[in-house]
C-alpha cells in the first residue's frame, strides 16, 4: 500500500470515528430525555445526528418519516422545547 493510500485510509477511519461519536452523543442525549429507541432508530436512519440537524426540519416533515407518529412528534417537540429549541 502506498503512503498516499495509507494516509487516505487513516483519514477515512478518523472521519468515520468522528461521525460515530457524534451519533452516539446525540443518541445519548435522546436516551437521557426518555426518547424511545424506536424514535432514535428513525433519527439514525434519516442521518439526523445532532440537535442542529433535527431543528432544521419542519415538524410536518418529521412526522412523515416512517416510524414517527403523533406520539413521537409530541415527545420530540417537548424534548426540543426543554432545550429552548424548536422545529424549523
């Protein structure tokens, strides 16, 4: 393997680890706020890995995600309000 390939591989691995850590941190925030695992799974599947990303969506859009219903959207709305945040 060339030196260039080794560097590229190392950078890719580092980027993957950072993304994994960001997702893990977001998941822990949701779990600590008693957001159900089903909702956390939906967030992961939709590549939402931060409060900033979640708040970039309109509530009407999030409720369209497969697995998010009225109860889930209400929990997320209350959760965001507890953080002084809201949907877009």
